[in-house]
């Protein structure tokens, strides 16, 4: 099967890669890859501490939703139909 690689196939692939690139070149690539992963993790941790500029600041309480009905304690609230001409 093409999708499954056993330990023998992996060893053969590793030997071919070492023959093509050389052991020192693979060490350099591995070191660069490790540094890249380390920098990526560092930037992710730094971004987790930053605030999202689209969200309101945390010290301000969230606004209450506005009611679609008129406030009956408001003196301008009139019950029933408006004035008729």
C-alpha cells in the first residue's frame, strides 16, 4: 500500500536523504527548523497577551441591550394612539 510506510521503508528513505544532502547539511536544516518553530511559539504566546483592537477595553462594562419598547417611566411615553386632527 502506498499510504503506509513501515520501519524498513523509513530507514531506506532516511539513508537516501543522508546520501543526497549529507549529514552536516541535515543538521543545519534541523537547527533552522527548530529555531523557526521556537520563534513561532514565542510569537503565538506574545499575541495571546495582546488585546484585540476590535473588542471593547476590559475595564469598561459591556453596554446593556436597548429595549425595542418605550420606557413607561419616561414622561413622554403616551399610551394609546397619538393626537388626532
